[in-house]
C-alpha cells in the first residue's frame, strides 16, 4: 500500500494512524478474526455510537464548570456552577464557618428579572447563566448585571431589585492575578481580545517554561485575534504594568471582553459554554529571581572562596559600567576601545573563523575585568527533504534544513577573563568545565571578586556552578554528577538567592527528585529542603522574602497513584512542609486574591471533577464545593475507564495503566487488545484526569479493548525507575508492559492476548515497531508513525540525553534497522516526506532493511 502525503509535522497523524490501524489489524489478526468483525466492528451503528460519545460525552456531565469569585473582604466567596445542560446555580460560601448556601438559580434570575423589566421577556439574549455578578465588600447584597440592566439581590430577604449606578460598589478593573504556565497541546484554537477599557493593554503569552513573551498592544476600543493552542495561557497587562487577567485558551472561538463596568468577561458561544473556564484569582506578581529555569548546564581548582559579597545577574553589554571602555570584535579578535581617547587595545587571544568571540561581554561591576565568550560553532548537518508533488510547480522541490544528530560537533562556548587595565587575558585552569553542552546563569559578585556560571557538560552526566576569580583560580560551587544522566530537560531546577548567597538546587542524588539549599560561599549543602519516597514535579514559585518554595509533587500521598499532581509549599530549611491538596485525584488549583484560600479541583479517569476550598497555610479542608454528576453520562452506556496496576519486571514496582472498554461490551466474547504507546523518557503518558472525549474511548466503540501503560524508563518516579532507559531506549518498558497485560487479562477475561496490536508516533513509532521486531511473541500487529527508528538519525539533544555520548555500539544494537530481520507479525510504517521533526530517512532505512530481509510489511508515505 503506497500513497504520497505532504506533511511537515506529525501531530495530525493520530486519526490517520487509528484508521490505518483498524484496517491493518483486520488483516493482521487473520481470517478467524475477520469473521468476528462482521458482527462486532465497523458497522454504521458502531461509528454512530462513537461519534455520539465524542460529541455529547462532556455535555452529559454536570456540576463540573465552576467559576469562583472572591469578595474583597476575604471572608466570603461565591461561585456559579452548571447543574444541567440548561441552567446554573449560584452559591455563597462563608470562609470562616465553611458553610455554603444557595443564592439562586439562573432560571430564578430570569423569572425575577423579567418581573422587574417586562421587556426583557422578549430578549433573545436573556440567559441567567450569562449574569455578571460583581465583587463587593457587602455580605448582605449581591450586585449583578444581566440583559444590560443593573440589579441588586438581598440575601436575607431573598429578593431581587433594580439598582442604579450609584448603588453599585466601587470596583476596580485592575486586579493582581496568579501567573500560570502554558501546557503543551497540538490543538490550535482562536482567541479574541476585545478592549473596551479607556486604556491600551498588552497581550503576553506565558510559555511552557513560565517565561512571558509579549505579543503587542491592543488599543482602547480595538480587538485582536490570536491564533494559539488549547491550554496556552495569556496575560493581559495594563499600560501601568499591572496584571489585569489571566486567560487560558480552552476552545476555538473563545472571546475575552475587557470592560470597565463589568470587569473581565469570557464571551462563550452558547454551544460551547460548558467547555469554558476562566480564572480570576489573584496573586502577587513573582519577582525576577523567582523565575523558573528548565534549560541546560573532576572538581575544579578550589581557589580562595570569595568574601560573602552580594551577587547580581550579569547581562551582556558592550560598554563598561563606568562608561570608559567598549568591547568589540574585529576580524574575530577581541578589542577594547577607549572612546574618550579613541585608543584600541587588541587582546592577544588566538582566534579564527572557526573559533571566535561571539560578542557576549560580561563586565565586572567595577569595570576592571571583562568576561568574553569565545565560541566554536556547530558543524553543519543538512537533511534533505523532497517534496514530490508541490502545489506551485510540476517538478519536485528539494528542501534543506540544518539538523544536528547524535555525535555531531555542537556549538561550544568558553569564558575568557580579561584584565582591562593591563589589556591581557587572565590564565584560567579550564579542566573543571571542559566540553560544555551549554553555559548559563552568568553572575558577578557585586565587589567584582568572582564571576560564576552554570556548566552542563556534553553527555548530561555532569553539571556544575563554577566560580572564576580575577587571580586565575576557580572553584566548583555546586557539583552534580550521575552515573547515568541528569534530567536537565525535565526535573532540573535552580534558583539563586543572591541577597543571602544561597542557591536552591534540584537533584536526584538520594534516588528521588528533591530540592537542596546550598551556601554559595562555602559550596556546601546547608540542608536538604524536601525528602522522602516521592518527587518534586515542578517548582512554581520561590518567595525569597518569606523563604518559602511553592511546588507540585507526585507520590506525596502514599495511598494514591504516584502520578497524581499535588500542590505544596515548604520553607527553605525544609521544616514546615504543607501539602495543600488532599483529594484522591490529579489536582488543579486557583488561589484567592489574598492567597489565604485555594479552590482545588481533582479528578481521575474514573472520577469526574470534584472541587473544594482549602486553607493555603495549613491545607485544611474548609468546604467541599461540588462533585461532578455523571449520572446522565453513565445512563447513556458510557463505560468508565479502569485504572489498573500490576508488578513490573522486578516483582516489586507497581506499573500503572488504564483499560478502556466498549460501551456494548459482551463479557462472553473475546476482544482484540490495542495498546497506544509513547515511552519517551521525558515524561509519563497514561492519562490521570477525567476526560470524556479521549480518542481511546472512540477506538473502543469499534470493537476493541484499548490500554495505555507507563513502563519503567519513563519519568516522574524514582531515579532507579527512570534509569532503565539509560542507553536502553530499545527496551521501551516492554518487560513491564507484557507483565501488566498478562495481569490485566487475568482480571478481564474479555481481553484476548492472542490478538494484541500496538501503535504510536515519533518515539512511539520507534516503540511500536520495536514491539513486533523484539517482542513478536506478545505483539502481533503494529502501526508505526514517523518513528525515530534509529537514535543516530534523530535530533541530537533528545537522543544524547537518554542514549548518552559519545556514540557507542548500543545505538546500532537497538536500532530498528538492525532489528528488522526479526520481524514477526504485521508491521505498517507511516512517514511524512516533509517531516522536519524526525528525519524521514529513519523510516526509509527500516524499509530498506525489511526488504533486504525479505519481510512483508505495509508502507504509507
């Protein structure tokens, strides 16, 4: 089977892979199964049922869309919640007593409002769910805007009355908001901002690392359409620099109105209202020193520890702080220019076109020393892509892209310290920071006694913070080494407390990802901040004044799934750990403006969202707000996904996964099993939160039992669990997956392990093909989309991170090209000829090896 499709990314392929998989397994499992298919799979009724669940699944779950609002008095809050597809309810919560009371329903609001303003009865736009309740200090009166009219509700009298503008409390549009980070997504959506304020506002994207990126200004009275992705976060900032609102993109066609009289409002198309979510909570804006860092970096010469001077960020600039000198590069050589006298001083450091200064200049605060960066550029490695059928010409097009692969020469920089007064380089012992993958976090002591940086060595087994002294000595301030790898792309975190000379550093040195507090002057660990058989998942904020760290954790509740995310804070000494969330599920939170309370919403694949209010300081439960009502969903025949765990290859470690069954499951029948696989070590991939629209459920309705498993070698567990992937990506966690499937089949007799299929894309494509090349006794059909089948052919950072550097024999041994001769079962390969993420040649070399081994397979280009 061959077809040509032009594709530049792989994210579109999952629906195609599913369709191809259905066709492939029908043939791959043989005549006995194709007979069963006639009765159980692929009928019009199957597809109609699949489509109905896709379209209506989320509509059949009630009491999950909760919009919290906090009174400025901080003693009460109210919230709105949908109770069915047609209406919502408004509740009042007393935060002191934890009591909640019903204010009114949307239907009551409409009835009362039309009684006061009869002409509203003829308004097509009147909808009690669109009422805008405004914040105030009154616990007796609730002010709201509906249908363009102002109303006031008296809680004690339970009456609604018309109000004037003078009756309304003074409410400021400006409010501080809690900053969140965007979450990765491949679902593109549109987001429209309408600015009805009397001032311009700035739109800022908060990327997945928490970094703000400005996307321009929306003038007063104007609007701006943003093309973004679902779960991406956008900050609206006033011209005075105050954060106004944080908006998370939830659905296509979402609109945000900024209006002085009604505040920040999400405008939701009626058909999409139940999918909308808006966060109005507030938080002090983080300081620059609280920014997160998720980028990369034999003990050095001890040197003399610097005095306990304050430290400051070093920013690259040409001109010295005192304005007397300017650093420039002329013909690859470093030159110091004295503008007042027009005198140039050439620094005698060998340089050429392949090893040159890159115009990064870090001046000491007293202007006596300069650190300049000398760069060796990366080699050029061109990947050639052929567009066979371009739209604008007859002949094929050749595309070239620069794409470094494992083992290639990378860009490397090295610091050179210059004595400015003498115009000479200072000799430095470089043995402690040779062969850098990257240098980061440049700092100068305020008394100019030391320049420091974070060094990440190529191979990702050594990371240090190095201090260079003007006398030529250097010292290792922080030293992190691993026999396997340092997960610099996922778990790593560092924050510099420059005012106190401390460093917060993440490490897995005790077997779990935890935080440590370093003394910068001595280079010693003052104390371990977090500890125990659980992991710090992400540091969200470091409050240097209060000396507290806010972070998420996995496995911190030993009686729960270790992948559940919980929210915590702890002091720098590690003596006051508070776990703020406790419900048995994957958590999401939002804070009250004063940060005394939070709304925690938790769910699981087998539990709709539950919401509660907790105290931030203690984690104490104040009040349960809502439990999702899925009675209508269950009445429709929707099957609840099953969480399942079984022991892995070591007989002791729990392996977690999910089982999806068709809604018309017949327990007397046997169903073929399909596993969706992605075993990339950078994450864990089994879903943990409630979602009625997952594609796994759709595939089930066509006559399969679908599973997803996180085997050893994936992330978010112990260091030993993660280390299984080290120089071992070919393992794919299959020894654990096979044991899990066998245990699951004992529990669910409808699973037929004589007919197991598997599919995945990218690294999952490598895994899927590896299943039938290395584990053909257990996996019988595989669809592999755009796989990185040979780790020498794929992008450099991902593969060297897990497979190591330098390139060893294990790269070839675990290649699907090498393993092609071992194919058993059916293999369907898919590749996009313009794939810029994974070199398409990686798939075509597997094709060549299969042909040479005289193996039958299917290929879709």
